[in-house]
C-alpha cells in the first residue's frame, strides 16, 4: 500500500531527482514556452544550483521513498512548486502548499504564467486570489499573474 507523502528539506543528493522532475514537469505544463524560450538541461541545472538553492529554502515531497515534487520558498514568496508529471493529481501539490502555509502562516504570494490554466485552477482551489496581471521579467517576458493567499480570506478545498 502507498505510504503517506512525506516532506523534508532538500539535501544535496536530491539534486538529480529534483532537476529531472522539474524539467519534465515544465515540458509537460508549458511545451510551447519551452520550445520557444526553454534552456538546455545543463543551463537549468546551473540556474537551480546558483539561484534557486541560494535564494530559497527548498523542500521535497517523497512518495514511497522517492522524490516526487518540490517547493522553493523565501519568506512568504513561493518561487517554485513542481510535482512530477507521473505523480500529479495525487494530492502532493496540496501537501506542499499546506507546508508553505505552516512556514508562512500570515500569507503567501507567487507568480505563474497566465496560460497555466491547470496551475491557476490548482491555486484558486487552494484559496489563492489573483491580485495582479503583469509580465514576467526577461528573458521570458511572458504574461503572468500574481496570486496571493491570506489566512481566512477564502475557502480551501480539502
Ligand atoms: C500545479 C501542480 C503543482 C499541482 O500539483 P498536484 O499534486 O498535481 O495537485 P493535487 O493533486 O494536490 O491537486 C489538488 C487539487 O487542485 C486542483 N487541480 C490540480 N491539478 C489540476 C489541473 N490540472 N486542472 C484543474 N484542477 C487541478 C484539483 O482541484 C485538485 O483536486 P482533485 O485532484 O481532488 O480534483 C502540478 O500540476 C504541477 O507541478 N504542474 C506543473 C507546474 C506548475 O504549474 N506549477 C505551479 C505554477 S509555476
């Protein structure tokens, strides 16, 4: 029987597993954007090592002892939230958001692409409210949307 998902801090041996699921999840979620503006796997790994890990606290969620998703967060700001495409719709994203709420109980904010309809449906189901439409910084320069969550501001789906 599958065990309950477990959240723990990212550790250096997780590097390959996290980068692999991050890339596959992005390719699945944003195939056109990846084709137009995507980076090589090596550039992505450099960005993860030099920027994501340096500027954020990174947490992983394990399913049956294997890394299946991760969260990168700094204060109240969620920078990255990705679940392995093979393990989506199993409650892992919800588990990571619940963890982010424990880390920042007074509120959360994040940006996602406006075209990310699935991600937006997910966040709205978790009580996030679209606060502002804009454009992501270069080099992506894609239409994005800022979402915010505040405790008690809205219903959260279980
Ligand atoms: C968005 C994402 C993090 C959701 O993670 P997940 O583990 O698949 O989500 P959960 O299983 O916890 O879903 C919780 C609820 O959110 C909603 N939801 C999740 N994925 C959805 C989708 N593709 N379409 C519509 N609603 C969705 C559903 O209400 C779902 O509950 P249900 O499965 O009981 O119907 C994941 O799909 C992902 O990594 N996507 C690619 C990257 C991404 O968009 N990241 C966020 C913005 S950068």
